[in-house]
């Protein structure tokens, strides 16, 4: 490696991948916590959410999407999708040599925080049924009641910017009913789409729950991993952000504008032919 390579590599972007726009909650934390870093966000919104796909499909698609980010020169990858982490992270780590920071449901901090020894977890069906989630529970919450709340279709609501209003309020009330009727004092948002629904969730549940989602914990871990690899971007100017989506560009730009607050997000072309959904 040439002496100039580390400095050049430090200025490479961090790749952030999610099945859709939910991972923009992670992008938001990264943007605040690592203001000098360049960020390249990839949303596979055409096939969002991954939570109801087969494990084989999730692994193959996640490998394909993350390879796109590697081909773009990313120095690290953030898997901002709980389902992709629990199903595909081992396959990713076996194939890629750059740092991979993967999100997972905040079971460990929830178990530590809960005084009632009961927590509720909102997540996709695939996340709730995964062996990876059960391993987290067995390791960190074996003495805690974990109320699993399947939320099919809820990520689609966020993709469609249905973040408030009577219809989504009614759906969330129905989803949250088992938790509200239990002893749970902590609510884990187990999909990166769900933080965008937090104001509505709080309007329904009041101060009943400590609500946990791992965005800033992930950002802190990214900082640690880049520091360990000696590839933090120390440039004085603010980093930029660019976005790639498998959804039509106009549609993707509208959603990204709404969820990031950027007036004109930089949109790059999606170069991969999408396989048929399995």
C-alpha cells in the first residue's frame, strides 16, 4: 500500500444500506455524529420491506446491494436493516474485508433498562422469527418477557410517507394493544422505518414506555470502527451525502426529501438489474 493510500481511503464514503428508506433514521444519526464523513445511502425501495421475503432471497439480494456500495469505493458498510442483519450479516462478513457495522434490535439495552422485566418488540415477521433474534434474547434477556409484535405492512406506510393521521393511528393502536395491556415498560423499535412513526407511537402510548432504537449507538460504533482502522475523515469541510434507490427516481427523491429535510438530495442512478421477487 502506498503512503498516500490511507489519506485517500479516509475520504471515501461510508455506505449505508437498507431495504428501503427506514435506514434514513441511521443516516440522520450518522450525519449528526460524523459531520465530516461522506455518506452514500442505498435504498432497495422497489422490494421493501425485506421482512416478508425468504431467507435465501434476503441473503442474495443483500450481497448484491452491498457489492454495489463496495464497487462505489465505500470504506465501510452500515447495514441499516434489522432483517438483513439477522439473516445475511454472516454471509456479508465472510465475503467482505472492509468494516461492516450491522444494526440489530435493542434487546440488550432494553433488558438492562426494564424494571418490570417485560419489554415489547415491534418488528417485521422475518425479524421476529429469526434465529438471530432468539440468540439475542437468550444471551441478554433470558429473564425478561419479550412481547413480540409483528408489524406486516408498517414499513410500507413509512415508504408511502403515511406517518400520522387517523388511519395509521388506528393501526398502531391495534399493534400496540398487547404491549399496552401487559406489564411492559420498554418498547423496542425493531425496524429502522419505525422511528419515523415515533411521534404517533408516543401520542398513543403517552409516557408508558421507554422507547429504544439504536441509531446513535450505531453511529458511535461506526466512529469506533473507523478510528480503529485509521480511516476517519479529518477534513475541515462538511461531508456530502448521495442517495441511490431502486424505486423510480422522482418517487425516491420525494420520500428522501421528506424524511431527511434536504431540499435537493443528490440522486445517483441505480445500476443493478433487479431480480424477480421470490
